[in-house]
């Protein structure tokens, strides 16, 4: 059974940093691209970033480019989203998701339960 | 960026009804169009990928169509568990973009 478990969310002041993790199990992790999608309270879905299966290439939304870094450790079956210079508008539930095989940044066929990031003073 | 516009934004229907949600892309995206269902407090669930391919485990009352710019998600014979919010997504190019969502409510 595919499982994705996010952690690392929490409360942070504007300008601060957080690192989200996503532990994966139940599939050959190193074969799949992965993605982060976020959802602000009461709002729709927003793509944040995607990373290739090898981790060589990452893609970012303009809203996070230069502030967020998406990486993966295929030896640990774990994803990382380093979030710096956080802003109030980054407040959201962050989901990690597994991209369907042979696709680069979608469709996302398995999702974690999400972790809440709150940026506020 | 490719803009994805869903219509309607909300929809009221009854159990047993057939409903169709549309999604329009601002540029041609071939068949790189996916549909998700999301229930309150839960992660999204992939229903349809590549415009018309049914994700494993999804009931056959869900179907997708379209190519290029205009796409549809059709649910035949609505069931109580289908009342949720639906999103389209283009994965043709980055930035990946979602539609604004269609909230399907019980009439």
C-alpha cells in the first residue's frame, strides 16, 4: 500500500523558515517524480513544486521560486521542502503527492494527508 | 501561464442525476488534463488522467473527455458520496495550474 506521510508543519513568523518532510513507502520511490501542492484555508489547490525521479531537476511556481527548495533522498525514500523567507500568503496545508509513472509533474495519483503551515506574527 | 477555467463554480443536483463540469484551458494542452475530487478535510483524489483515462479504483460512472482547450467531466447517476469539490489540472507545462474548483452540492 502506498503511503506518504508529511511532517514538519507548524507556526512560524514572517521571514522565518521551515523544512517539510514526506516519508514514502509501498512503492519504488526512486522511479517516480513527486510533487507538492498546497491549499490555503478555504481556497483551491495550488501547485508548488515538482521533482524528477532522480532528483536532478526541480520545477517551481513563481510564487515560491528562490525561496523554496525541493529535494529528495532516494536512499531514505524521503522528500524535503525547505521553505525560507516565509510570508503570510504561504499559510496553507501542504500535500506531497506521487506523480503517475512516466509523467513529470502530473497527474498526482497518491497523496499524503497534508501538513499545515501557518505564517503569522 | 496557462489559465484553467471551470464552469460552473457550483452546482446543485440530486442523487441519480447526470452532471457535467467543463474546464477550458487558455492555450492548447493536448490531453494533459486531469480531474480530482476533494472532500472537506481530505486530500484530493485523482479521478481521470490524460483527459479520458479512468484512474484505477474509480467508479465507471465518472468519465472525462476533450482535447486541446475544452474538457469535460461527467458523472452519471450521482451517488451520495459524489458530493464534493472537483478540480481540473493541466500538467502540460509548468507552472502546473488548477481550475478554481466546482462545488457539487445536494439539491
